[in-house]
C-alpha cells in the first residue's frame, strides 16, 4: 500500500497544479476522477506493452485452425476499455488472407 500512498500524493499535486484554485469540492473530485482514469488508461497501455515479447516467436500455431503462422511485424492495436481507448503494438501473424492469429500466450 506504500505505492498507493505515493500515487495519491502525486495525484494530489497534479490536481492542485491543474486546478490552481478550485471553486468547490465537487470540482476537485471531478478532477481527481478524471486524472485517475487517465492514469489507469496509461497504466493499462504500459502493462500491455510490457506483455509483448521482446523477440516475438518466428512462428505460432493458430488456435482456430491449427495452421502455422509466420511473424511479420509489430502491428498497432486499439482496445476500447473501461478506461478509454488504449493503443499498443502486438506481433502480427497472418495465417492466410482470411484471418490472422496472435501468440497463444496472450491476454487480449
Ligand atoms: Zn487459423
């Protein structure tokens, strides 16, 4: 929980900086909420980027049809989450012209 105390202190500083002089408590609450959601969205994007293997496997087996798929490149991905739109990159393995697959160790 020490991390949460540090995060809360940083959040307080950021809210104070953003609001300069708040008119009322509701305004402060709304700004805290806005910044918490943004921090969560950025944390989720960072988490997803960290899950990406540094060196993607050369091939992977498609869980749908069993065919081997070769790694082509990293590809931009966009997720609509509870925290907003999160963008990250993930390995791209086209199986054929009809579909693609992702490595089997994945969370999204
Ligand atoms: Zn397939």
